[in-house]
């Protein structure tokens, strides 16, 4: 009888310990996934193209992507399998200054779009070439009312461009299209943060 009670008690401890260990392990995986997603800051979803960047002047890491949201409805145009890994390779953001005659807001992002399903028949050299993509804008402030200054002296530039944002493959031989967006963008000179919201204008093959 004592042995039975001891055995039941010991089994109960093992079950509790096992469940506890599994719970901690699962939580660690979730935290790791969240950190990886936060580090990349690239999201697929929604209907609008959203980009937030900040100037860091870091020659190694490049300027910081706070959020890069690619619309899920457009994503399959450049990622047919819908199961691609996005690897950012270069970022650059340039904002206007009061000394500019025609102040521009420009941003460039180079990234690799790894699609092991669609490109399964390609060798490694071909994949490196075909999976290079870029995103770019160049918007010129042309009207005075696009420049707003608050009482503290901080200046915010606003710009609108129809069909002026390009997201697509860098390799001309790629059979994937370029997505062309119309967008609105702001640049805050104090925080050096650019915020862009775009909608698909057309698909360029």
C-alpha cells in the first residue's frame, strides 16, 4: 500500500515537472520568434504598403527600418509560393534640410526574397541573382504648404507621389513583376523618422 502511494506521488511529480518543462520550452520559442520578427520588422498583411524608417547614419547596419509592411494581396506577385524569407541587405534614408531648394525625401531598401519552393529547380548562383529585390522612392517637396513647422521649431515635410514607389526584382531577367505604388510620406526633422503609406497603382511586367 505504501509502495502504491509512493508510486502515485512520484508519477504525479514527474507529470507536473514534465508539463512545467514543456511550458517553459514553448514560451522560450515564442519569445525567440517575437525577437526575430522585431529585429527584421518586415510584416506581410493588410491592404496598404506601410514603411517607417529612421536615419541612424550607421555605415554598417544602415538606416533603421521601424516597420515595413507589404500588403498580403500584392505579396504573392513577388513571392508565388507565399512562403518566402525576407533578408534585408541594405537600407538608406535621406530627408530634407531647410537649405534644399527642392527638398527631397528618398528611401532605398535592398533585400533578398528567398523562395525555396518556387525556385527549387535553380542552383545556388541562380538563386542569389534571381532573389534580389529592391524598394525605392524619391519624392520632391514642391509646395510651401507641404512644409509644416511647430511652435518649437521642429519641421515636418509632407509629400505625395502618384505611381512613384517601386517594389520589385533587381534582375531584369526575372519573370516576376514590379509593384508600383502611389503614396503619401512625411519626414520629421527632429526624430529623423519617415512614415509612408501607399496603395498599389499598377503592376509593371
